[in-house]
C-alpha cells in the first residue's frame, strides 16, 4: 500500500543522470569546443604572462629555459582570480548555450556581469569546500595525539565537524546551483531528504567521471609535461591549454549533473 510520503518521494534516474552531461556536451559539441577552446586560449595567455604556468611547478630555481615563472603573491592571487573568473564566465555562457538554446556567438555576447560575480562566488565556495574536506582528512590522518584527552577530544570532534559540514554542503550543492539560476538561497528543505534518498547516485556519478578525467589529465601530463617532442614554447602552451580545456570540461559535467538533479528537486519552481 502506497503512503502519501511514498507518492511524493523524488526518485532521480541513475543511468539517465549518468549519461546526461555527456549527451548534452555531444549535442552542443561545436559550441562547447568554441567556448572552452577560446577561454582556454585566453586564460593560457594571461597565466603565462603572469608567470604562473603549470610548468613552473616543476622547476625549483624559478625559470625553465627562459619561461617566466614567479612566486610573487600578487601574481599568484591575480592568476587565481583570472582562472576562477574564467570558470564563472564559462558557467553562465554554457548555461545559455544548453538551456537557453543560444549559439556560441549569441552566448559570448551575453552581458551578465552581476551573474558572473555570483557564479564566481559559487565556484569559489565549491573549491573551498573541497579544500576544507581534503585538509581535514589529511589533518586527521597525520596529526599526533596530545596527552590531554580533553584537548584531544575537542580537536578531533572539531576537525570532524568541519569535514562533515563540508561534505554535507557538497552533497547538497545543487541548492547553490539553483540559487545561481535565480532560485532561493540554499533551499535545504528541498534538497536534504531527496539527496539523502538518492545518495548513492551522485556519489557514483562523481567517481565514474573522476576516473575518466583522471585518465584524461594523465594523458595531458604524460604528453606535454613528461615528453619534449614539440618545441619548448609550443609544449608549454599546449600543456597549459589542454589542462584548462579539461578544467572547463569538468566544470560542464558538474554543472550539467547539478542541473539534472535540480530538474527533479526544484520542479515545483519551474
């Protein structure tokens, strides 16, 4: 016998949710390549001029045969802002292409600076949550216990709460995506139980795509970071370009996955 709660229960299809990002990217492949490729080109140029190429991380002395590398805090901050804002710019234009049915040329001309800054905040929050989660887990793994068990308990519980809180927000990040698209801010009342009921689905999607992109990044690093078959300047530029291209692809997959979840969780707002 079905109860009222069973009838109102939200079920997110697993296979369709898994394939949704890939199918949408393939349907808009030309526009995606133009958008991600153009942004990758511009971002790579700016980052190279700021001396923050990915290749700089492999050099101790600060230069690689004339490549400009710097550890200046100003340059590091500037390159970080450029990278994050480019992702925010991508998010809103990709949204316009996929869901507003605009072409690349139409989407790129869209002026939504306020929404870009909003997306910048959401992207930054997403990365900070992952940073908190990773640092917390590493801290619990490597820290040495203190003699006073009261202090030890406080430290352990405190770090654990940060980890749980970060994980909680990441699992419900679809609420922030909905806010970015004009919905209410962090509508946890509409996400918590449905996400909990379908918890294995987004987690499984994440790990499947994580393995796929880990393989792609491995190919890029093996091709451009470990091999020197191309002229050095071209090797450096291509390595950074394809890394940023993959970052935009990862962003598109995460965005589409959240959009698919939002379609079920916030359908009453449509």
